[in-house]
């Protein structure tokens, strides 16, 4: 058992500061375990959001030593313990208290995305036909646990605060799951271009790097969506074909 110092951010939307807490660490503990001990022994009013403690609810997102992580999945043994371990809230969203952020913007933006619109059944019995590879393609996106770590690390939201103009990688994954669904016939490309700001993404892959579910956000979701926009709005050959066909 070792004694480790934590540098934990305490405050709210109006401001705050880092405070040092020391607690004992035993084998197998994760960051969330250590914060529970600090909460029980030294800071009873420390605000932490958590639920499953199994890396599936996405609730305990925070920044550990400056890196966006799920605290319940970050082993203490993976962190250097010779200096204070810095714990702070996500920086892309307003702080409610201590380590708890207001992430409601994500759900509000999600409601504005056009919903699933299935094509007519392929058979008289009301069933559809689809290829297994098309089904498999969207399964990856369904692994998203809405931890919003990708939103936190995205520089468009984190540094430039363009929440009104860009929906962020998490919601682009959600959009990709709809757009690439083999039964969906809705067209979301105009919204992606005009209202959801996909052009702001410069595909640095920082979102992919922090995803705890290992979703290949950039290559499998964002880039294919960008390609759809290029095909529809910027491909000169298609523009000519649309001109002759009378399409706008």
C-alpha cells in the first residue's frame, strides 16, 4: 500500500482551484476508487458523476493528468505516483460542481439530427433484404457509450467553443450510424454541411485516440460522411449530370 497525492479541481462555473488530497492506494485500484476514498475521508462534498463503474455508462469522464479518460477504467498502476495526480473536469463543457460537467448540450444537438427513416419493405410479408457487410458496418458505431471524451478533446469545441456551429465527433458517429444504415433513406448531407459544421473537422484523429470503446471515429465515420458531401455538392461531373437531369 502506498500513499499518493491527488490534485483535484474544486469549484463551479464561477471559478475554483486545485486542492491537494493524500490517500492510500492498494493493488487493483482505479482513479475512481481513490476519489471515493478522498470523498469519504477528507472531502465529503466532492462532486463526482458515476454510475456503472464498469466502463459502459460513460458517466465518470474527466481529465487525468491532462488526458481525457474514464476514471473507472484508469488503473492507478498506469499512472506515475511520484508526483500529484491531477484530476479536473472536461474542458469542452461548463462545470456544474467540481468534476461534474453540464453535458446537456450534446442531447439538445442530438435531437436536431434527422431520425431514422426506413425504406419500404422489400417483400410482401413486410421484411427487408440487406447484405451482412452493410449490417456489420454500422455495428461499430453502436458501441458509443456517450462518455463525450471525444467531444472534450476536439479542438473545435475545447479551444474554439463553436458548439453552435459544430456537433462534434460523438454526434457525427451517431449520424454515421443512421446515414450508413442499409435501410435508412433520409438525407442528412445538407444539415451536415450547413448546420452541423462537419467542415470544421480537420481529421486530426484526436477523437479516435481517446475513445474507450475503440471506435475508429475519424476513418470510419467522419471521413465517409465528408465524402458523401463532396460527392453531392462538389463533384463537377455530378453537377453536370444534375444539370441535365433537372435536379437542384
